[in-house]
């Protein structure tokens, strides 16, 4: 092996020598393309250029596009704000400094315009910077109008000739977004310098980009997280010998998952980028990341590709990706490739906004050091191996700087911009064609529309789903009258043993059926330009267990209608498009009080707004009916709210707001009720990871459910948890090294404290979240004892997925054990669950079948014997008789003795605890009394019904096992979820399982039927 340090030093020497004699090449190369070279007539900023050279660690980590900086007398370089060049060691600007520079550019040059595009959850600004010729920037609105016609071909009646005229005139928009992932720190400085180059450089290569297109740049996507990351880096610079705290919070709610929000659009950053992308009618969305050496243009990636993208787009990926690699290979830059281990199945990534809105999605992974230190980096063999798609791989070991990273980012972007500009007529035409093919979808691949019937029992959740689609710029209409569509004939699969079956003769072709929809039903027409995203969200996903791709990159299923628990009908009958309908601008579920009487009732259909109402009307007395009842001619489900002493006006106002329909009753219904109180909620997080619980916080905040946000460390410090809280939510950690990690946290046996608090060096760290002097300690054994006491004294602890494993494995409950799977693969899928105990308050408002999100959830098994491990069962055992006399169903005999009848064997369902045997009851101190046994509320569906969307392989391991269990413990309860009921804003149909636990915290045993013994 070569000593890389020596190689580097020699190479640097050559590099310096080369630089001095560097002769500018002619503008046009022999191949007819504009040469990527500087303009010899334009002066170079010598000191800046010298520093670029100094901070670049090897001559092949740069290119003729970025190894110099053109000088300007009027336009400031990034040094004006950074105090050094872009990518300099030790320099990491806050978002406000990046913005300051972009606005200096705007002030200094007519080639730059800065736009404010919204704010973050913590109120920080997001911007988009347009760089182009002054003429292009002057004519933005005219140009936008042209692009808008291409984006919506209905406006030109799908006339290709008219489109060609627009294509010839329009200036395309290429949108670049940086640092959505906060520890990936290089993009802001790369984009500052890129903006400078695009503004100032007079080389033909750059001029063509500037005159030919609009480069739009959002230098910081996760602004809250950026400022925290810069804080951490400053802390690190101030304490160079110490370990620095890991970035536990990025944005207010989620970390890495901020790049998984492009379906649900629940985060501000997603909404702001989406609005900018769609508003500008941009052709490309190119998102910058830093986790792979040295530049992986990963949109080409690997299969399976998302089924709803236009093949025109996947061809564009190949073209752009291959050319990008080729250009950088010719510069001699190692480690640039475009195939790799990223499948493009899920549309949740930020860049996928473009793929789902007829543009081109791109994502770079360059190589970052997580800060601005220059460091020796050693790669894994799989990172530096030469493969068919990476003929010039990265080096096994090298000194790497933020400047190197900035060189790669800028070189990749500049060659991309140039190639895009050279071929812009093709890409603009494709942009039009993809939109046109969306509009023509109903008659092509279909469907014609999705219909959400107006008689939906969950109008609030229906409205939520429609609002997600509206955020995605999907048009929604309402039918003016009732209508009927024909449903497609389902093809019956030929039965394998059809020959032996008598059924064959009787087999008839099933008749086509029709479906009626009432007036007012919502229609999402598929003959609209953004039909693609609606289709991708509402359709079902199927990931074959036989797929050659064995490691899905993210979720495999997400069907929104299923996860929201609302009816969505896929209609292929083109007649649906002829139904008289009107466009809907504001979707709002109807709400308010109807009827007369002083007692009010609200039907319970598991709509989360019920919980909001409970907290909003703090002083009203509310009760839940423990059985269904009728009143004022209406039927009310079990769990319906009865309100006796609320003000009608207040209730009407609140219900109107929340889309809840309240019925005034003449008399108090004669049904058993229990109080529904606004529980005092603690929400617990670890200092290991806040990624997955963040989605729970976001959901509760949206619903205006108040809670105290405390860490596991805080639990031990609270003297009496029961005095402060009724319910403790312990949502998934999202990363589970075992129950002891929650207790122990990170080691304190060595190293320095890792503070997460605001100091002069770290003014942004805490935000509106939590703080600690040292992130390392966990719950601790004292904290565990406190949790146990809390439950024993009557508190309710709710856990999900990994925290459920924690609760069972550490012994907070008796009679439930968890098993890791052996061959099961359920990778972020939508699965079927079944209601087992409709009497439980947890089940209020739910139907027999509920779709839920599962990601290899823990497999629960129940036992009625304390200390015994519930046995995981794969279906009922078949008991066959032993060898003996007679036929299969005959009793055997014992010679010389009268026959004895064996007692009937006790059987049980897989989700139940096996019945207690007489033998176990002998001195049965371990037998859990019936009232203390676990109560299964929902179970996973049978194997054949488990898959709704996504990948389910080896589902027999979890099929029929409990999915939601309520375990009495002392005077309290531990509620365990195997599914994740609150996830990425996508699973609103299962939110009420959590909210029901909160609202009925002191009546969870309601409706319970106990076993006899
Ligand atoms: Zn990333």
C-alpha cells in the first residue's frame, strides 16, 4: 500500500507548480462544446485563489471550474462575510450570515435577487436566491407565465405546436437546496461561492448558464438545525480537546426524517420548498447531502424505482447522472459515480417534490467532515473498492477538507447547470410532456379519479387528507349531484387445484358492479397536471418479497386513505370526469351544534379532534358512553361523548372550528358513562435520539394537546410523578440498543460531560426543546423505580415499538413478552389489524379492521403465568391421535382396562394467553389473577390479510399476535403498541388509539370482561 501522506505532499507540490503555469484554454473545445475554463481576460482574485489552493488537500480534489476565483471591483466575495474563503477550515456560518452575504450580492449586482420563502417552526427565515442575467430577472413574471403554461398543458389545450413555441422562448429554472441535514455542513459556503461565480464570472461557460437559465438557490433548508449545528461547532472550537455533544435536535421536531416529509408535508421546510418549487414552475430540484465519498449523484441509484414517476424522468436521471460523472471524471476527480445503494421507491424525500410534480429530482451525496475541520479520513473497503459503476473510486485514506467538499459540490453543480442549459429545450419539452401525460392519465394508465364519499364517518380526517393533497398543489372538486360509476371486474386467479375442484363447472364470470356516491362527494380528477402525486399517495404499494433489492432504503408502503382511516375509492370509469362538479378552495369538515336540548352528544369515530375539544373546553363536564346508544333519532357508537354542562355557544364555536358534529339531546341518554378528563401528560424523551418521538410531538402540538416535555433524566428528579401527571407517554426512541441503554444512557465512565444548553457559544441549542448539563446519563435505576411506582400507584404509561420492548424486557409488566423476528421483513409497511376488545376505551370509535403502520414491530406474546415467557406461536398446533387401534377419530384402548376419556384440550387464539391449566393452578402463586392480565385491544390480521401496502415477508411470525395491549400493573396501566400509531404525519387514523388512552386514563378497565379463572 502507498503511504498516502507522501503521495499527498508530492501531489501538492506538483499542484502548486501546475497552478503557476496554468494557461487558460480556448472557450470552445474541438468537440464543439464550450470549454470549462476561465476567461483569460478577467482578472483573478489572487489572495482568495491562493487560499482555495491552500485548503484543497490534493490536486485532483478540484477542477478548472473552481480552482480560481474571478475578481470583481463591485461584487463582494464570500470572504466579506466569512472572513476567509468558502470551505476554509474552522469557518461555519450561521444562516443569518449566509443570508447577509446573499443580500450583499443582491445589492451589488442586478444579476441577483433574494426572495423570502417563509419561516421555520422556530420563526427563522428561509430564502431563495435567483441568479441570472439582468434581463431574465427583469422578465421573471413573463417567463413564469410561459413556464406555467408548460406546467399546465390544459391552458394551451394540450397543443404541442404551442408548447414548442413556449419551449423555444422560456428560460428554465434549476432549483438547488442545501443542508437539509444539519450535520452535513458544507453546502452553505459552497452555495455562497457558487452564487458569486454565477454573478461575476465572465467565462463563456458560466455566461451561458447565467444568460440561458435561472439558478435558484435555497442555501439552508433546515435553518433551525443549521444554527444548532454551528453552535456545536463553535463549542468544539472553544473546547478542542473535548468530545462535543452530538446534534440530538436538528429542527424543532425531527432530525434526519426532515427528508422524509415530502408526502405528508407536515414540516415548514417541506411546505416552503414545495411552494417555491411549484410557484417558480421549476424544472429541477437538486438537494445537497454529504454522507458518501466523494460525490454520489444518487438519483440514478438502484431499483426499484417509484412506480408512479414518468419513465421520461427516469431517462432524464440516466442522462444527467451519466454526463455528470463523465464531466468530473475528465477533470480527474476521483470518486464520482451515479449508481449505488439508494432505491427511488419512496416519494418522501425532499427532492422528490420535483419527481412528483413533473420535474427532475436530483440528490448529491458528497463527503463531509461534519464541521469545518480538515481531517484524515479512512474509508471502508466497500467505499473505496472499484466497481462497475465506480471505475475511479475514492481513495482508501486521505486528508479531507471542507474546501475539498465545496470543490466537489460546486464542480458538480456547475457542470450540471451547464449541461442542463445546453439541453434546456429538450428538458423544457420533457417538462411539458410529463405534465401532458399527467393530464392524459385517465384514458392512458388510469385511474380516472379518486373519490372520497361525502357520507364518510370521519369527515375531519377526510378533510385532513384533502388538505395534504392541497398542500401538494392537487386540485380537488366536489360533485354537485349524486353519481354512479362502474367498478372494474376483478380477475379471479385460476385455482391451483382447479382440476380437482367441483367449483370449476360452477365458475361464472362475475358481473361488473357499480358504486353510487352522494352529492357533495370529493373528486380528485386525474386529468390534472399534478395527478401523479395524488395517485402516488392514494394508491396501494406492493413490494415483492422476491424483489432483487433486499434492503429497501426507506418505507415500502404509505397508502394515505388507509393510514388516515378514511374511504378512498379508486375509480377507473371515465364517466366520473363528466359528473357536474366544482373546484374546492377551502376544505372544511362541517361542524357545530344541531337540535335542541341541554345535553349534547358527539358520535365517536376515532377522530383526533375529539381530544382537541376535550382540552379546549377545559371546564365542561364530558363523559364517554360505555355502550352504543340512540338519541334524537341518531345512533351513537360506544365511546361517544356526552356533555352535560357546557355552554352551547362555546360548544358550537369549538365544534365548528374542529369539524365536529354535535347533537343536542332532550334527555340524558340512559347508558353507562365514565368521565373523560383532560389528563396531565408527561412526554418522555431520551438523550440518545429524538428522531422518532418528534413526530409524536408534532402531532400533539397540531392537535393542541398540552404536555410537559421531559427527558428520562428528569424522571428520577421528580419526587412524586403521580402528583404531577396522569399519563406518561414514552414514544419510540427510534434506535434501540436494548433496555439497558435507556437506563444507562451513554457511558460516563470516561470522557467529558456533553452539555445541551444555551451558553454564549451556543445561543441556539435549546430552542423550544429540552436542555441538560450532560446528555450522557439515562433514566437510571432510580428513574426506573420512579416509573414503576408511578404505574403501581395508578398512573398510565404508554409505550410504542422499542419502548414497548423496554417496558416488557425490564419487567414493568407481567404476562407480556416480546420476541425479535427470525425471518420477518416488514419494512415501513401498511398492515391490517383487527379489533379484539371493542369494549376497551382504547378502541372507541374504531371499526373491526384498522390499517396501521408497522416497521418490524416487536412480536408480543401473552401468558397468564407471571415470569413465564409467552410462547410465540405460528398458528394452532394440530393434535393428531397417537398410534393405536381403530381409525383416525376413534379412541385407542389399553388392554385389560376400561377406556378413559382424556380431558378436552384447552385451545386459545394466537393473540390470547394460553388458558391456565389445572396443573399450573396447583399452588398457583404465579398465576396472574384475571383482573391483572393483559388485555389485547387490537391484534395483527391473519397472515393472508396482513399486507395492505408495501413489503410483508415472513408475516406469519407476527400475524394474529397482539398489536395493542393494555396491561394492568398495580393500580395503573402500561399500554403497549407494536405498531407505531404516530408517524410522519401519515398515520392519523391510528392517532386516536393514543388519544383514547389519554382521555380515558382513569377508566381504562371500562367494558372489561374477565376470564372466569
Ligand atoms: Zn443527508
